[in-house]
């Protein structure tokens, strides 16, 4: 069964130490708070973390949907215990809502990232650039999916405009309700490969899942006329087998993607600006008033859109601020650790001076 979920010879080799310990391989297909669902060769089981792994997860994070894990299975009871997580090939991460330093993995071992945005009033090139930067950073292949083509008067023109922003990414135009573009979308998923859909709430991810799976798998809600948005309707992450042999990892709607160490992803999305900056006269050019600035020349000549340049600057500042916040948080943790060591040292000295206390 696990071959259907992407099990390979490379995974078998990585799993050998766990096999010698008596564990069996499994893949997390539904990520939930209390107990995950994992698929194994003895069936789909409800799995909880072992005590040791639960302790380690406080620092490393819990297994995510798409993870390959080592479990001890009780097929008769329909349960399993997760003892280890295999190394991830790729991962899509975001910053945890309550932490600067903590990364939250929302998709593991993915091959294709479908960056989904709708072609109605919600189409926002700047938001798309943010999602693309995070998608490239994941290590998977990004594909831009423009949904709700039936609500757009000029879908070909809009797709061409988006293609200029998503250099190096295929752009697929679909209308799930009309069945348009779905075959072309499936061509990007090979048998055994795992894809993930990311995008803002209401861009049609759940409707697209229903169309790809061929059944009403996910609940959907109508678009609010006031702002052309829907409400996200998926409450947990789950891995779904597709008719063509691929797998789809459906995730809740993400309103904002936090850029986590996404320097490479940002550089890929804005490669045109990176190339311009390399042609500046000065290596440390600030792209303001310096002579020989290729970026300013491109802006003045209309070869670089001012909005695109401004968004690149904004995301660059966001990454820099995040790095600074992480450094400050690390300093606070280190000060607390040192203070704890000092308290322990003083307590030990008191005990040595007064052994009867």
C-alpha cells in the first residue's frame, strides 16, 4: 500500500536502521492535534507520538502531513506509535503565530507546489510574489495556478502578465466549475509525486481539490460578493490519492505567508532585480542617489515597475527584521540560560559552605 503513497528505494535505504529496531514505515496522511492518521502496509492507523519523540518535538516540531515515519503498529486495534521521523527531502514552512524562532512545517516531502490565486478581484501580483518566494524556498517545483477563469473577462491577458512575474514557473489557467485546464494541471504531477496547494483563503483550493479528486471531498463556500473572497473551509491537513497516481496535500487557507530564511526564494522570484543590482557601479550600492545605479536607471527608463521594486524592498526588509528578531530572541534565551547557571552555581557554593543547611 505504501508504494501508492510514494515509497521508494531511497526511502527503504534510509529506513533500514528503524527496520532493524522492529518498526515499520508509514506516511502521515492526516495531521491533527491529538492523533495523526498514518498509512502503512497493514492499513490506515491512528498514531500518537512516543514519549521520547513527544519530548523532542518541543524543539524539532511535530510530524507533518507528508512525513515518512517509523511506527510500531497494532493493526488489530487500529493504532500505532510514532517513534521517529525520516529526514525530509523538502518542506514548506511558515513562522508559528506565537513565536519568532519556531518554524511550523505545513507540508513535508513535496515535489510540486501549486501556488493558487484566483482571476477575480482577489488577483494580487504582490501577494503572489510572496507565495512564490516561499514556494521556491521549499525545494519543490512551483507551478502558478490561476483559478476561476470563468470570472475573468480576459484570462489570456492576465495569465501573460502573471507569467512575466513567475519566471521559470509554468502558469496554468483553470476553471474547476467548467472543467477547464484540469488535464494540463494533472500533467505536472507524476505518479508517486506529492503536490501541495497554497494560497489565500477563498481562491478556490477546495473546489480545485474536488475537481482533481473527482468527488465532493472538501466542503466549499460561496464567494462573498463584497470582496470576491470565500472563507477557508479545510480545518486540517490531509494527503489524498489522485486518480492519476499522484498525491495531493490539502492545507488550510493561508492568509499571509511568513518568509522564513527565504533569501534564495526571494532571489529566484526577483532574479531580474538581482541581475540589475550586479550591474551597478558600486558593489554596496544602496540604489538611491549613487551614480551608475543600474536599478535606478531601469526604474527611470520604465524597464522595472516601481511597484515591483517597492515590494522587493519590503520583503527584503521583512527578512532582515526577522533575522534581527531571531538574533534578539536567541540572545534572550542565552541570557536566561546563563542566569540559570549562575543561580545553580551560587546555590552549590552555599551548600558547600553550610552542609547542614
